[in-house]
C-alpha cells in the first residue's frame, strides 16, 4: 500500500513538472509572438526553467504523501524519484516499521505543433498601379503554424496562441521509452 502511494506521488510529481514546463513554453512563446523567427525554440520545447518545473513536482509529491529525492529534466520531459513520508506499520510487516517506499516516474512534453517559417526572400507581388501616396502596410497574418494537422493563423494585431494543452501533450512514459 505504501509502495502504491509512493508510485502515485511519483506519477503526479512527474506530470506536474512537465505541465509546468508546458505552461512556461506557452508563456514564453506569447512573449515573442510577433517575432516568428524565435518561434522554433518554443515549438520544439527548448525554452523553460527546469527548477520552476521541479518546484511544481515538489508540491504535488507533498500533496500525495511523499518527498522528492530527485527531479531532473530529460529530453523533453522530467524524471522524478520520491520516497514516501509514511512508513510500513509494524503490525503489517514485522521489522519493517520505519521503511519508506521509493518510486520513480517520467513524463514527457510532446509538441503537437510544427512551424515552417515563411521564406523572407519571397516578396509579395506589387500592386498593379502604385498609389499616389505610399500607404503604411499592415502586417499580414502569421502563417506556418500547424497543430495536430490543423493550420493556425495568428493575427498580429491581436496575437493569441492556442491553449498549452493544444500546443503540447504531456504524458507519463513507460520503462521502455
């Protein structure tokens, strides 16, 4: 029972770290939303603070009766090891009254989107007749972002991104991944 509780805490902590990193990625992306040249690092999940994400892991482990022994970033994810704060009772298993359970879990952040930056060398066709006064060009929509096979168009006047869950999937990984 203590071992199962520790595993639950490890799973929750690993997911919490990955979800925190996912939210950081979305917020960072919003900071550079009007500069598509910087988007690729966010699409790939390369820009987040692992220490902040591990703080989220600590909080979730504590809520589940455990303490984090280790929290480390992996390739697009986190591995978390916890030990239970509760022990096996002496009446349940003699000579094991003070033993704590240890468990590990790993979670990954999987990008759901891809971004193909428009070619800056391509110039739009000039208008057929030049206007009398040069008009200030409104920036066109930002295109090239595709999430789960669906194109996303970002309005530069009112830039918004899909929710973090629409940009990145978070899931536990098995031992064979």
